[in-house]
C-alpha cells in the first residue's frame, strides 16, 4: 500500500498506518474472492477454460497488480467511514486499543466490500485477467479496466471531499 493522503481531510494517520500494516494480509482476498466465484461458476457449467487453468496454478502474484485496487478501496473507506484522527485519550472498546479497533473495522469492511464487488462480473473479469496475465498487454489492459471500474464506483474522492468541506463550512456560518 502506498501511504498517502488521498483527499482533503484524509488526516487519520493511525488508520492509514493500520491499512498499510494489514495490506499483505488482505491483498490476497482481492484475488481469492473473484477466483473462487469464477471457478465455482465454470464447475457448475461443466466447462473448463484457459483462464481457469491459469487461475488454479496461481499460488502467488506480483502485489503491484492489485495494489491500486486495494488502495482505492482503502481510500474510499477512509472517506466514507473514518470519524477523524485519533482521540487525545482513546478509550478501550471491548478491550481493544484504538489501532485494534481501526484494524477490526477496516478488515470487516474490506471483506464485505470485496464480497459485494465479487458479485459484479466486470470486477471479477478485470481482477482475474490482470492477475492471470500479469505484466502482459492483456493484463495491463485489465488493470486499467479495474482502475476505471473502481474510479466509477467510488467517484473522485478529492472532489467529493472538497464539496463536503464547502458544505460543512457553509453550514457552520
């Protein structure tokens, strides 16, 4: 994960750090959920494909192939669900420290969002093609489609944050 602020007001550095720390643990699921859906579908249909053969053989992949997808989901989470920077005196909630609370909430959201995304055929095809044909023209095209798909899904967070700040400023006057 590239640690950066993605939009105005993206200042919860503790959350950004938690997302970074969980990157390696969570990234595989961006591939696994779509792969599982695809392989189940072709098994049900009683067919086999070149893509399925490639997918079954994949035990690892270049993390950079799906890094933008992970980071876009992480940015959206911070935009939509983050309550702001760490409180001065964070309380333990259910025995969890503030970073542990962030990690739990982020991980739960990430899995739920991936399950929702995996119901969308364009997402599944883009992820699987990007990984199965990584570092080729076909794989690069799939990465571009995936990036465009997520941009369309989440919108321009920088612009949305500016609009949110303008509304909040006007409402405070």
